[in-house]
C-alpha cells in the first residue's frame, strides 16, 4: 500500500477500506507517512467526507494507536462523559461524583481547555495539591476503589490522535464532523468506556453554532459507538448563555461545590441531573432517564455527591479543606463590577463573548503553553429573562491586571442585550440521539 495512492483515492471521492485506514494511521504514527502527506489526506477527507464505516475504522485505528484501558476485570460497565466544550461548563464536576455515588464507575480522561475558559483539568488543578497526572495504573486503581478518577490526557493513549489533531489545527481541517467525531470517540474508546454520554453544545459559546451540524455530530458519534459495541447517548444542549453564573477555573469549582451542597444555580443542577440520568440508564442502573434523575437528586440532597467529590480530591492529593471552606480559594487583586446601562429584560448574555473576556482576564488560553490564572474570571449576576434596574450589577470581573480589566470591561458591554420585552425561556436541551427510551 502507498499513501499517495490512498490520498488520490480519497481525493477522487472513493471509499477507503478499514485496512487502508489502519495502514495510514499506523504509518503516520510510526513517522513513515510524513505530515505533508497526512495533511493532503486530511484536506481530501475535509472535502470528500468519510462514511460511517470509514469514520468507525478511523476511530478504532486512532484508539488502538496507543494503550487501550481495560476495565473488564471490574465485571461492570464503566461510564464516561464528554462535553464538546462550553462557557461555564462545570457539569463534569457535579455529575461525575453523583454518578459514582450511585455505584457506577466513572473513568474520565480530560483535556485542558484551549480558548474560552479552561477545561475540567484546569478547573480541578485550581484545588491546591490536586494531581491530574496519574500513572495509568493508579488511575485504574482509583476507579476500582472509589468508582471515580479524573486525569489529564497522556501520550500513552491515542498518540496518533494527538499528532493528527495538531496537524488539523494548522491545516484548516478541524471543522469536519467525521474527523471531530473520530477524534472524540477514539479517546473515549481508548479510556475503556462502555457507556458514553456525549454533551454536544450548540450555540454562541460553542464551537458548533448550527443546529444541523450539532445533530449530525451527535448522530455520527452515536453510530460510531454502536458500531464499536458501546452504549452511547448524545444530548444536544444549549450554549447560548453561560451555564450557571461563574466562568473561570476556581470560580467554577466553587460554584460546582455550591450545587453539590444543594445551593447552586438551577440550570446547572438541572442539566447535571438530566445528563447523569441518561448515563445511569445506559448502564442499566435505572429503567429510564427520569428515574436516573430522581436517583441523582436523592444523592445530591443526601450529600453523597459532595462526599464523593471530596473523596476524589483527597485521593488525587488535593486539599479537601477547600471543599469545606470554598472561601479559601485565592481571589484576584482586582474586582470590577459591570452595571446595566438601562432598565429592562436581559434578552441575551452572549456566551462566546463572555468566554473571550474571561480568557482575556486569564481564565483561558490563547496558545497551548499559556499559564492559566486559576482565580480569574467573571461572575454573572443574572440569567437571560431576568429584569434588571438601571445601574444594577450585571457581572463582576475578577483579574490581576488593572489595564486588562479595563479592556475586558469594554469587551463585555456587547455581551449583554437589554430590551423592553421578556424573551422566551431558553431550552436547556435541544434534543437527544437516539430518542429515549431506545
Ligand atoms: N474536540 C476534540 O476532542 N476533537 C476535535 O476534533 C474537536 C473537539
């Protein structure tokens, strides 16, 4: 087999076989197919697409390019959850301990965020001492012992995916739904997941902003999972306004703790329970998502979710005093309020703009190696649909650089729209693939 022949095949709109896809990925991983040929192939895929069989083969080849975790010795299904990324999205911090407290092992390997705010790993690292760099053996032990471990991506898992993603990033080929689906699913498969909940974010703060594309991605990932014998549900959720009120790493951990203490924002609690309910259904813990939601609500109320979160923190070296006393989290040198220029209903809180401004303050990254400021971010005071008086606080900016705060304040103005009429309530969920019960 020659890479050039396969590039031409895809360029001409033909279908690649499983063997051909494995050949390309293995050779690329070994350094035998150079970046320039893989870049050409990616561009051919970008324009010609991949069918479900090709996408599944690509997923499997990427998953098998490194270590593949095996939890079969547990004798029970292992769950995982993935979000395509949103502003203020701290659902994992709430849902994962609740699902684990329900007796379902959840093994999560997460990425760091790039752009907007940090990823789950950055958020957890804002807890002093919390280690996200676990040896794989320790990760597996913790899943067995506590039903829960969360660690950062390692080079040992899906190395070809890491190389391919870096190449897509610099060749304009990230935005292809088959490539995105294979990238996400390969990491879930390599991490040993049997049941996977995919939270596909749609809206102004998500990387997918068109309904059709979000459902297509949801569908593609569901089909890949099915082909590979995994239980998968994709939920397309609203990312037009930030989730909860806090955007920024330590600020989001504090907010997640407030939800686990039964005092958090309603949208966050509702979505965490809803998504968790689907996951419990996938592993046959409950008969349907409603029952799952009720079970998780019970665990939230009893404090079992919070106790599981603290166990996660303690097991991975974090200081649990921060869970008991969130006021211990460091705060920034400066806090600047932003107020409403007029009275009216909040018609929009543009998640994308809020995310950009939070990143500017230090809560996110503009390049891969950038250090995150764990304390930086934005705390909103309202949700879309609230009535605000003139001069009322809309948001508080947390930052350590006075000049950047001034800049950020200007950038934040256009994130809010205030009008005479109350807007329609935003739905939390746009749809589920497949429709449940299935
Ligand atoms: N997230 C991923 O993990 N991969 C993609 O290709 C896009 C988003």
